[in-house]
C-alpha cells in the first residue's frame, strides 16, 4: 500500500506540508486566492512538535484495522478493497465525529460549515501528494513501507 | 462450514463482511426480525430530525446480501437455539442448522413501568419503524414529553425541536447524560440546549401517562401535569439475552463472552449490544452498547468463528454527541464511583470548553472533551494502551496536546501500541 511516511530526523515542523495540503484541497488551488475562500480550505496534515527541536508531520495512516471505519455509523468511512486505503465518502458523512473519537493519531478534521469530516486522500489528482512535494527537507515520502525502509537504509549507508 | 448470524445490524453486517473477506465459499445465513435491516440505527434520530434524507440512512446498499452471497432470512424471528443439535428454530416453524453461530441480537429499549406506557403515542426510538410511526403522527403533535435525559432521549428531543415541536425533557437524575459525562460538562451542555429552546427538567420523573384515543398529558412525580400529544421514552436498553439464556449458556446483564468473544458454548459467539465482555477501563466485564464496539466485535468474532483465535483487547465506553453546534466526546470512566482516581479538569466558560482526564495510578481511564474534541482520539489510544502518562501530565489538557506529544511515550513503553501504524511513525525517531 502506497501512503505517506515522515522521517522524523528530517522534519523541521515548518508547516509547509500543512499549507500545501490546504491549498491543494481548496477550490482555486492557488495560495493567494484559497485563503479568501469560504469555507476556508482545511489542511489534512499536521506538523507537530515532539520536543523543542524534533517534529513530525502526521496525517491519516490508512490503518489496516482502521478504528475510524469501525466507528463510522453512516458507512462514509470505508476501506478500498483493492488498495487497502481508508477512504471517505463526504456525501454519506453526517458529521457525528465518531471517527474523530476513535482515531489514535488525531488525523481527522471537522469541516464545520457542511458538518462533515475531512481527511488525507493522498491527493488523487496528483502523481506526488502536495505535502510531499512541498516538504523542503525531503522528510515526507510517498510510497510503500518497503520503499520507505529502503530509502532510510540508503541514507544511513551514506 | 455453515455460519449463521442472528441479527443484522452493526455486529451482524460487519461479521458477514469479515467472513467473506477470508472465505469466499462458506455458507452464510443471517436471520433478522426486521424486514429491511441494513440501516444505521444511530441515524434514526437524524432522520426524525429531518437533517438527513432517507437515502443516507442505509449503512449498506440494498444488494449487500446478494453481493456477499448471504442467505438472508428477513422479517422472521429466531426463537430458540438448540446447542446440542446445533439448530435454530424460527418463528415461521422452520429450522436452521449451524456449525458456528454468532448471536448479534442487540438490545431493546427499556420501557418505564408506569400506567399508560402502552398507549398509542408513546414510543421508544430504536428502530426505523419507530421513526416512521412517530413521523406519521407529527402533524397532530404540538407538545412532546421526552422521558430520560440520556443519549437517545436528548437526540429525540433535538430531532423533534428541529421539527418545530415544543419539547420538554424530564430527567430523573440531577444531570443530563449521566451515563456518559460528569455534572460539570453536563451543566454546560444543558444550558446550551435550553438556550436553543428545549426545556430540561432534572430531578423529575413521570408516574403516569394520560389519554384516551390520543395522549393528553404526563403526570409527574410531584403531581403536576405536562400536556402533550407525544411521549418519547429514552431510558436506555436491555440486552436481548433470553434465547441464549434459555439455551443454557452463561448470561449476566448480557451474554457473557471470553477474550475470543466466545460464549460458554464453543460453537457459539456473541457480539454487539448483547455481549458482555472485558472492559478496558473498568477492568471487569461490562456491556458497551455502542456502534463502534458492535462493529469491531462483529468482525473479531467472525474471524474467530473462522478459527483464527484473535484475542479481543476489550471494550471501551465511547460517545460522541453534538447539540446545536456544541460537540462533546467522552471515553471510558468519566464519573469515578470508587476511591483511587485522580481528576484533571480545565474549563473555559466563555468558550463553553470543558476538558477532563480521569487517572488511576497515572494511567488514563477516562476523558471528557466538550467543545474541544479534535484530538480526543489520542487520549483514547492512551487509555487503550494503559500508558503511564506522568511525563506529559502537565500538558495533557493544553490545546496544543497532539500526537507529536505522545511519540516519545510510544517509543519508550514496553507493552501496547502493537498496531504497525504506531511503529511506522516512530521508526525514524
């Protein structure tokens, strides 16, 4: 399964991923215009500090046994049978926040105006997710778990 | 192998999907006393409120049984289990054989034992049928009495207020939502709901419902009367255990199951509202009659019916509610009834924010998040994994407390956080 991984050693917690994500999920997809939109574009990635000099960029981890899918009472949150990704059907969402209650990563965000939840969709319109592309240090990586592990190994060998 | 499931709501549906994900050929039969069972029970009050249309109430599509090659016996009640013959007797006199059985019979609303409770115009709110019947009489209803200030009572009150009715809620306890949150947070929520035009009267219960062809009033325990044309009863639920009890299996408040969600009979499992299983926070057997638990138990029981021997970590009470834009989520023990608990509370009255963490020996066992719900799931993970949170205790109620703040904890603990997604986040730390 292809998803987004974060190399904590490289993450500065700068928030570039957050901005790129919000812009990608805006109507205009342009930073200068998107900030004037209503509802305001919502980021689905969060740059969070671990300690003073260590940070992590986190979002939906597309859990194998996804607690948000079990908790969803409307059937909006589901596993894609082919890819294994956790997907969200905004049309079916009723804004009960049961997924928020059960996500151990705090990866879901309320879009209060339409009373729906939003989450990382891995940028279906792009080859490389916006957050990964925007990351200035290369901390974010899009690929399979194996590919991420290989990337980490290559780096340590150097 | 013949798999039979009694009940086709959250636990039953998730069990079907779990069996099918591993075994494409097995015979699966599901028995439900409802003719159209694939709706989401939690959405009934949304339907009644008119905030969703009928299309949205379907948890799974019409073709679900067909797509999963399930023999669905609908609108028929399972009446008797013969564990020796491995046979179920149905209301239509037919008999069904099973190799593995899942009891997912759910629960039924408790009805008040007061005179008049059987009159027309008095309803619980549990099934689609209840919602449809209530809707059909709404045109003639001006005033509604809701008996019970729990989740269902308040959801019903909210729904009927949304439909333009005058609604009063009579709550026996000194606070609303007494099974879910503490008095401090409940009082904030109560004031908020009252401001939006629903009357809430705590410490007051009904002793009689009056009326002839239609309802006229509710008589309260102080002998005053409240005139109304509709009464909704939200007094909680009882597990539907009779059939299992009669068959000689171990029952208490629910059907008692072990860590594999197996009943005292090795071929019979139970999941959902009917199952009494280990509670992570209480550290004893309990029933948490909530949707997420029913789904996860249905799945896990199904895997164990297939012979996988998956251990269930246990249930955790969890509820998410929102009334007129004010959300609250609670997890685990929110009102400790014994000694030995510590409570951390942070209140911001201007913002209607109330946060509480309940600890036992520096391990979180419960939490309330009123109007500050977005990261409560992280607290839930700390509860489930029984982590000593001493190192983050002083920041745990801060608004900036997020997943980043528990990454070091996850790395340092010896047990817990066994899901691979946690490991993925700390592998570069």
